[in-house]
C-alpha cells in the first residue's frame, strides 16, 4: 500500500525520544567551562581551562547568574615568577567534605608541557574564601607529558587525607596520581597501564561524525586521551576511572594505590574491566553506591546501579558533550554541556560551537560521597 504526502501537509515523523528531565541552571556566553562543583550550602563553582578561548579568569563562582572570578581576580592572573601562588589553567574544581574548594591547576595551557612548579592543588576555605593550602605536584609523579585532569578526595586516609588524580596525557602515559594531603608527597600508579591508556581500537562518533583532529589539507588524526574520568565508591575502598578515548570503565582497590611499595604489575593484576559504559569524559558517584558517567557519543548521562546494570537517566539533544559531573547535597546531579567536540581543531579551523554553553542538573535523590 502506498501513501502520498500532499503539499503543505508534512506529517510529524517518529524521532529519537528524550529520557529524563534535565533543568538548565546557568548559561555561559563567553569562555567554555569544563568543571563544576556544588558546595553543601548550594554555592556553585566552575572552571575554564585555557585552551584557546579568551579566559580572563580560570575559576569562578556563579553569583546571581553571573560568573565571578574566584577566590579573587588577582590569583587568576598567572605570574611565571610566582607559579605556586597564581593560577595558570585550572581543569577541575571539587568541594571536599571539609568545605574546601580544591582547584586542580594543570599549568599546561593548550595541553602544552606543564610549567615547572605550577602544577598544583589549591585549597580554598569556603568559610573565608581564602586559600588555605597549596600543594605543588612535582617529582616522579609529574612527567613532561602530564595533564592532570580530575580529582577525588578521601579525608579518612593518613593524617589529613589523600587525593586521587587522573593523568589524561595526550602524548605520554596515563596514570593515577596519589597525593598525601598532609605531607604533600605524590606518587604515580598504573602509569601506562592498559586501563589508563587510550584504546587503540577506539573510533568515537559524535553528532554522526568521527571525532578526530582535522587540519586543513591533512588527513584526520585520532585524539588519544588517557585516564580522565574518576570516581570514588561510597566506602572509599574502590576507585573507578576511564580513559576519555575508550568506552570501558575500570576499577581498582584504593588500598593498592595507597601502598607505595606495591609494584604496578601487582596493582594491574587487580584492575577490573567493568565493561562498556559508553564514551565518557566525566565520572561521579553517589552515597547509594551508584556510578554516573557521561556518554558524549549519545548525548546522555548514564548510571551504573549496584547490581552492575547501566541505566540511561538523561538523553537529550541539548547534552552536547557532557563534561564534568557533580553530585550535590540537594539530591541533584549537575553537569556541564560545553560542545567540546565542536572546537576549531576538530573542524578544519572552523568553530562550530553555539553559545550559550549550559550547566544542567537532573534529580537523582542521592547525595555526594563524603569520606571524612
């Protein structure tokens, strides 16, 4: 049986359905944000790495719908003569259980070689809005190719707690960097391991097109990004992580990462490949034992339930590259959608991003992991 479409009477065809209800929280009309973190009292913080946009400040607090330099404008102007006192290019902001906002400074604008003495963790006391601690990361933990990406905290370990950081290098070995928050010492684990490395067979497809570096007059080349997303289990005993250039989720016991005497070969044997979850930038966990992952190929946010089953909690054409995820005390999961894949380097120099970039949230009826 054949039916004709009459002129001026185009029917509404079936189309991709949305899943879940995402709420816009804030819009960004200037630089592209990556990270977000929400304090227990509802204060929201974001960051802007220096990747090519005009970035007057690399960390901001959202106040009355406006991004304001945080903790102040002066610290956001990098001074090579004071690399430990000023911010170069912050990739991630995370509020810890002690009400401190930690700023993870890559010191590597545009993924360049990190500036010596500038790769650091900076803690800002949210009660005073003043820097309370700076830990410069150096030595064997930080390589010339290192790009520190995301961080999670367990304040119960050691005298003052520990931080776990992903090294998402695009040219060298990925890995997990562990930081003793008391001594400031740091060490690498799983450096160059299969689980922290890009998947050589991975071919990402975003908005129907292979996601690749595209320069005029040259063949497309793969963007290979190592360990990126990171999350801690509700009991702090398991670290979850994933390379950006992969669809797999991995886990490892944190006890093995904390013991500096255990060789990587032993730790690698304890890594579990939890299978495919979709291609993710950010990861997060809640206090009910569930793991969340962005899926930048499918415009989605997915959740791994305690039985290991994955559920899509949000699927929407507006979720254009879900970057960082943050679970807040108010029962919402916040995430940035920053159109990372539309940047000029992926489209022969043409910037296809459409402002505004957006901070969204979705109700999950769970709270953040608080290890204190």
